[in-house]
């Protein structure tokens, strides 16, 4: 059994040219840190199979190279958040992630309707 680690480090935001971050199945718990929003070149984010909680954070909206909270992630291609403990709605602003190819949020505790303009994600497969 993996020990749960919190996902926070003040130096995370210093990795400004990072384009791929895979922390899947690493035993992370808690919320996604605001420092993640400083990774403006990120295109792929894998945080699946962890114990991450809380609604999807507003800081994730600052990731303009990934796919109002998520609307700034216009270049995000892959967002993998499955098998965590996220709650709340999928934000309508997700439809602003014009380059999003893969969105995986299954096996969480999300509620509410699928965003009405999801068909605006022309690249979504």
C-alpha cells in the first residue's frame, strides 16, 4: 500500500518550461496546488489514480498550453484526472480548451450536467 503524499511544493512553479507532467498513481492526496497554474507550457497533465480531492481548482485555469476556471487552458491537449476524489460540477469553461483531445475525469464524485457547449471541443476524441 502506497503512502499518501500531499501535492504541494513551492518550487513546482519554477518548472516553467515543462510540457509533460505525469504524476499518475503516485499516492498524491489533497488538492492540486496553485503553483501548477504557473506551468504555462504544459500540454499533457496526468494526475489519475491518486487521492486528489476538492473541486477542480481555479489555478488549473492558468495553464494556457493545456486544454471560467479552465478557460485559460486553451492549448491543453490531454487532461487525465480519473480515479481521484474530485467533487462538484465539470466547469462550463472547459469548452474553451480548444486543443483538448483527451479528457478523462471518470471515477470521481463529480455531479451536475455535462457542459452544454461540449460540442465546441472540435478536437476532443
